[in-house]
């Protein structure tokens, strides 16, 4: 492990996605807690900064490697078939549990520190009042502040009902009203405002009419993840009056670099501002992009954006390979990618944890831990299900939390409970025979 570190280590430096140059005066800091829980922390950052189109091959690769290792272990230790199947199922549940941790546990990621005259703004984020989000307004507020944003827009899907849920003392200082509205052209746009508005007024309109109406009401309209649809050309959008473009989105990172360069060139030639956004939906708390501009926080942010300022899109990221080779050897690639980017102190923590885990596995306590771990997980999932029930009980029932998250948490709770009971019966049978 130490050798790989010495050979490959070359930490990421922050750069501006627009001119691809390193930025000076900007850096990221990690929360103190990271050094104490490095293995889980680094895994969460890796998982949350994957391209969306990588999820499937990455998860398949991890599962195949995991199952192969468990089968090998079972063969080598000449286990009975039932015990081997139990182990395979147990390890798959461990992996899925880890994935659910990545998505739901509030572990703050890197925070951007910047020179004083700069503002970091996130123009695209959702809360629980969007059907596909899992976090309420106060958590959105915390998540943005943790990551070093000074100000952000609340842009729910097709309505403006999320904004009222934010505490008054933060309104028009940290959080501004907005909306991500579907147009009749089968795309959506971000409407950003300096005052509260009634979102339903913008329903069932063409893109052209939404832009006109928003402009008449003193709002600006930004094109989110254009590469999700490829509908209308950049020039057509500019002619319709669009006020700027996203060029990076943490929810949809798969924008080809050649098309991105084209869009960047178009924006520069036409004086249109560019944005990198979190498109935050409450799944995980780590972003790797910040849009910064020279500005004044005591002054309305929407009006500052309306003047089409020059922005920097600061990225904490290295381009990731999308090759088949990478996905076949994904767990090894993960380690290589980690070792390449990590700072020494965190790597020392990682090695220390590896040693601790090794010592636990070979110690006599391990059986004890293995037996009670499923019970602890069952309890943890039941508490998490209650937590989510509490945050959604007063919200519209047509949300992903009600339809998927709570049922999934209950299922995890029950499966871990069954694994615990099975383990118990295995053992008592062993003692009898
Ligand atoms: Zn969105």
C-alpha cells in the first residue's frame, strides 16, 4: 500500500472548468471528522462523485468481485453449501448497506475556501417538496453552508412551494426563490428570482413563453444540463433569450468534453454566464463543484446574476476513465484513484484502519461482533425509518421517501433481523450436534 502511494500519489488541485487552468487563492478543507473515519469517508466521496452513467457497471463489478471472493473463501475453508450461501447473502447485504449509508448519512464533503471578494453560488438545488428528494429545507441549508456556498437558489420541480419551508432569517441572504420548470418543449429551465412568486403561473408554457414571462417579472432563466436532452441549439436558446447555461451538474456529469468546450466557447463569445451546480436532491452531502463570481453579498444575488457576470467554475475533480478495463477491475481502480489523490495524513489514517480491522478479524472478539452486527443494523434501519417517517408525515405522500425510501429501510431492517436469527439458529444447532 505504501509503495502504491509513493508511485502514484499526485493530489488534485482545484481548477477552473472554463479555462482548464489551476486557480490560486482557492482551496478545500475537509471536516475534522474525516481523519477518524477515513475508509468510509473516502468511499463515500468516491461513490458520490461518480458519473451517473458509471453507477451500473461499477455496482455490477463490485458485486461480482465480492461474490467471487466469498465463494473462494468458502471453497478454501471447505464450508457447507448452506453456510456458503449464507456468507454470500451476508456480504451482499453488507455492500448494499454501505451503499445506503453513502446515500443517506449526512457526512459533509470538502468545503471551498476562497478569497474575500468572491461569492460561491449554487443556482440549482431541491428539497423534500420535490418528489425525488429526501432532505428537508433546514438540511439543504446546512449542506450548502458545509460545502462553502454563500448563497443558493431553491429550485423545486414545477412548483415554488419549497421556499416557504426555509427559516425567515436566511431568506434573501443565503437562500433565494427559484424553480425548475418543465416546458412544453420537453425540457426544463431554471427560473431564478429575487422575490417569491407563484410557480403554477409558469405551467404548460413553451420555452419561449416562459422566458418572456420570467423576464417581464424581473427574473432570469438558465438552461440546466442541456446535455440531458440535446434539444435546441445554443444559438436558438440564446435567440429565445436564455440568460446563461449550466456547464457542470453533479447529478448529470456525463457531458462530453468536446461538447462542453463548444458550449463554453459559445457562452464566452455571447457574454452568457456559465454555472456548475449541485442539483442537490439530498442523496449524499458531497459536491465537487463551486460557481464563484466577484460580487457583494450585501446586494441581491439574482440582480447580480442578471448583469451576466463572469464566473469561475471551480472543480475538485480529476477526469475519470470510462473504459471497459476500468470497470472490469473497478475495486482496484477505486484504490488506484484513491491513492493517486489522497493527502498523506488521510492515507496514514487509512492504513491504520486497515491494521485495526485486520487485528479485529483475527481476534477472538470477531465472532462476537459478527453475531451481533446484524442486530445492530436491524435497529439502526428501524431508527432511520422512523426518522424519515417523521420528516415526511406532513408532506405530500407522492414522494420518493414515502414510495421507496421508507419501504426499503423497513426491508433492510427485516433482512438484517432474519440474518441475525439465522445465525443464532446455526449456532444453537452446532452446539446440539
Ligand atoms: Zn434539478
